C-alpha cells in the first residue's frame, strides 16, 4: 500500500501528508487490524495556501483509505485553524487527545470510496 503523499508544482513540493493504519499516536500491533487510518503532518507551503491544496491532499487520503478497506479517517490537532479546516472538510471532533492538548477529528467513509457527510 502506497498512500498519497505530496503535491508538486514543477520541481517544488508544495504540500504533503502522511497516513498510517490505526488512530493512535504510536504504532501498536492492533493498528494492523484497525479499520481506521489516521492522517498526519498535513502541510502546505505558505506561498501556496488557500489554493485547495490541503483539501486535495485530504481528499486523496480519503479516497486511498476507502480503496484499501479503511472505514474511517482520523486526524489529531491542537491547532484551532487546523480544527476549523477539518470541520469544513466534514470531520467532527471524535474524542480528546489522551496524551495532551488537542482532539481527534474523524470522518466515516461511505461505500465505493466516497466520503459521507455524516462523520459519526
């Protein structure tokens, strides 16, 4: 499985994201069987923000996740701007972060690789 990771303009990488099985801070054996995956380190170059790049990366993660049998995508953030962004992408606050600041945002994936508007 090779998840989506970067968006380039020419030779410059202007956005990136990581994905892992499970929705925990650290890898555990149970993550291999989890039907959730988590989105990590979503970043867009400052000069390329507000151009739909972050949303395109999130959509690519959701599509990849659905194609690989995951039923839910989660993201952890303590950044209020990032929280608002995830909410605009139809994620809802699912639970607090047990390890510190922030909360997990989640979106359930629908059948056929489409993402539902209902995240819970």
